[in-house]
């Protein structure tokens, strides 16, 4: 079992910044990838950014150059720095912890709302 606690969402004007945090606890030794997903009303959940245990990252095309995923291994925490936010970034953001080798082994945070006003 892995527990994920997210924080950092909120309301921001377009062009502003927010930083999301996701603290993991429990069987963290099994995690080999952590990521941030988002889901806007009426849309499917999509991967925004992911970082592997080896440090590799990948991003949704629409956030490249604006968002940065990072991790602090000592704190078992992953961050998503979001800059130059746009109204279309408005969504509930979810943290995910996974083991890409073990089938169906992943956990989700409770979600945090990010709202970008125009």
C-alpha cells in the first residue's frame, strides 16, 4: 500500500504559477515512477508529467516548457512546478505512484483543484 497526499492547488490568474506537492508513504520502495495527471470536466484523465526512479521525465506536449516535475527523495515527495498557467490548465490534478513492471500496481492521490482565471 502507498498513501499519497497532495497539496498546492488553488485559484490563480492566467500567467501565474503554482507548485503542487505529492508526499508518498507506505511501500515506497516499490515505486519506480511518479506522475501528475489531470482531469477537466467532461474530459478524460490525461498524463501531465512523469518522472522515473532513474530521473527520466516526460511531459504532455501542451505543458512542455511551462511545467517541471521534480522529486526530493529524502522527503519522498514529487513536485509539479506550473508556470505561465492558462485557463485550459484548469482541472483536478492527481498524483500517481506506480511500478511499471508489476501489472496494475499503482496508487492515486485524492486530487487537488487548479483553477486558472482569464
